[in-house]
């Protein structure tokens, strides 16, 4: 066994040294200690030979462990500092600049700029809350909940309009009865009596000066003035109603900035809490991401089988590595959810089965279909937007 390992590792070491595309150097090959050969004349080992063989096996295992530890350390995933050193460097530089800037404007350097900015920010926040939250809400409450008795008196009251209308009706009724010489009912139409007034007014205008002194021209003019007063009061009443309705609209418009700001904060907090954009999250988007991982696994399995059937062993091995990577992503994405629902043991076994190279492709595809159909964390979202 050790001789085979020695030969295979030595061959790999020679290939790595000849391959200039691989970064790093391998300073020494792995060499195992040779075990003592068994004498054909002797059927059994002596105690000293057994102890020596055991010591050599332990030495070889320790050498193999050290060699594998070195190889794993050399080829393991780089640390976050190694992978994101540009981000960390920019962040450190930016933090240093911000710290220096804050120190320059702080009390430590004899400056009161930060205190002034904090006070202005506080005043602006209080003013914004008062103008766009408190006062608009109070105005809406007053408009919607206060009774009419507590409201300020409008430009025109309905009772005043009713008095003017009744006065005009009586004036028209008296003028019509006097002109026609007959009694009119109390519920006579104002429009009908107004036509009588206008006809009489047109006749009186033939001799305006004479009829102004001795006729009905002055009375007809007073009736028209009363009618004009009624029309003006009706228009003012409608205008007052429009203004009262717009008070609520203006209050709502004043509260809109605070409403949209609060809505944006709620959406941001909700997205951060649910972590909906990653497959590990709990929202609808996270559920879709997990199902897309299943689709990616199925495509990788089929591509692996296609390369294997074509005899492309290297490409098939690459696809199998991608399959293991996708299964690892799925493993971490569903673990917490499956543990919460009690499905983790079965789901974990299915993921392990998908990573076994000896299983048939048809069986693996049936496993992925069952996973999408059975497990709760991989089911399609019930809420459609």
C-alpha cells in the first residue's frame, strides 16, 4: 500500500514540477520508509520485527498526514483577507480619512463644528417631524373627527342661504299675485314667477323714468338684486365646501414625505430581517433561489453524464466538481429550514446520494424531482405577486 502511494505521489510531484502554470513550488516529494520483507523460510515475525514494522507504519502515517496537511493548506480556499484585500484596503483608507476628518472637526482639536452639526441635524429632524408628521396628522384628525360645532364658521352658512331664498320666494309671490291679480299657491315655482317679473320688467323699461316713480320698475329691480344676492351666496357656499375639502388634501400632501420615508425604512428593515435576496433567506425570492439551485444541479448531472458517455473523462470530472459545489450551496441553503420542519435527515441523505459518483443518472434525476415535490423548503411559493 505504501509503495503504491509513494509511486502515485511521486508521479504527481513530478507532473507538478514540470507544469509551469501551477503557482507555488513543491520542495520535496513524499518518501515512505520501506517495511522489512518477510523471510520465506520463517512463517512468523518475531516480536522485534513486529515492533519495527509498527513503528515504520506509524512513521509513514505521520509523514502522510504532514504531507496532506501541507497540500490542503496550499490548495484550500484563500482567506477573506486574501480574496478581498482591495476592499479591505479601500475601507481602511476611507476609515482613516473619515477618522482624521472627524478628529479635525472635534473638540479634541479645539473645533465645535461637530457640535454645531449635531444641533442643526437635531433641529432639522424635529422640524421635519413637526411639519410633515405631527401637524398634518393633527389636521387630518381635526378635519375627520371634530364635530361641526367645533369647526370654525365658514365664509357662508347654509342657514343664510335659506333665508335669502325664502325672502326671494316671498317677493316673487307677492309681485306675481299683484301683477296677475290672482292668488298663487305657496309651492309655486320660483322660475315661473321670475318669468312674470321679467315680462313686467321689459314693459316697464319702455317708460323707465315714469315707471320708476309710479310703476313697478323699482320693485322689479329689487327682486333682481335679491336674485343676484342668492346666486352669489350659493356660489360662496360651494366655494366654502371646496376649501374645506381641500384642507384634508393639503394635510395629506404635507404628510406624504414622512409616509414615503417611513415606507422605505420599513421595506429596508424587512428585507434585512428576512434576507430575502439569498437562498438562505425566508422570503419568496429565497425560495425561488433554492429551486433554481435544484435546476442547476439537474443540468450539471445531465452534462456530466453526456461527457462521460462521450469518453471525455477530464470534462466529466470538472462537471462532477461543479456538481459537488452546487450540492454544497444547496446543503447550506436548506439546512436551517429543513431542521425547523424536521426534514433535515431525509433531505441530507438525498443530497449525499446526489454526490455519489456510482449512482445512475436516472436515479439522481428522480431524487431531484422528489426533492422539489416533497420538501417544504423547496416547494414553490404559495404567494404570487
